[in-house]
C-alpha cells in the first residue's frame, strides 16, 4: 500500500484522474481488481498535486458506470444469442430463466447493494443484462449509487490524508466487513434454497 501511495505522489493530477477512471472502469469487468483502494488513495491526494474532489468524483463515477454498463450490454447480447440457439454452451435458456427469477424476486435493489460490495459488480451487471432489465433504470441506479459510493471513498481518503497506517487499517476493516456481509448473504440464500428444496 505504501508503495502505491508513494507512486501516486509522483504523478500530476491529470495522470491520477486517468488512473482513477481506468481502475473504476476495469474493476467492473475484472472483479478482483481493488479499485476502491485506489479511489481512497486518490482521495488522500485531494487538494494536493492539483487534485480536486469534484473532478475525481466525475472520473471515478464515469468509469464505474461505463464499466458496469459494458458488462450489462454484454450480458444482454449473449441472452439474445442464447435465445436464438447460436452458441455459448455453458449458458442455457434454463440458466437465463433462473437469473430472470432472481431479479424478479429481488428487483433493482440487487444493483444498488452490488455497488457497496467489492468483487460482485461484474457478475451482477452481466446477470442484469441476461435478465434484460430496463437499460435506463439500470443506468440511473448505477449512476446514483456510483456517485454515492465514490463520494464516500474520496471523502474518507481526503480525511485520512497521508497517514499510511490509518489507510492500511481502514482497508483491513473495510474488506473484512464487506466479506462478512457478502458471506452472510450467500449463507442466507443457501439456507433458503435448502429449506425450499428439502424441507418445505
């Protein structure tokens, strides 16, 4: 973490904006990429290196929305191909039906919750496309939730400042809480599945 922070310090603002946009964009396509980490690090440099809060927020949110919607479009397109029985043997109309039922049950709240959990964004956006959710509504929810989440990350970073120990402590707590929440959701879904399949 300290190495990344020192590297950020050497860049001019324009390059930091590009980095923030790139990580926010790619993280929605390659789930393991820790874009939240870099957004907070960018926040620590606000008001230094010529970095501005609003510009950082625009870059990160634009990257988040474009990356999310690219995967959404990819899922939407694949769904069309599957329905036409063209290819993608690993996906079937039956699997698409299951995805549709998931989103019918939980609605657009899945997209809202997804923004606040690392490592799930590419999967949710792709599945939302498979489920053929409404493009305009998905875009609006993604945009608002991205603004809210990135604002929080940048604000936290700007308040942490250049204290590396505090930054490390924040991310340790953040990822622990995120995985606890994600694990709890998976456990709840698993219990519901077992109950409906074998008990009810």
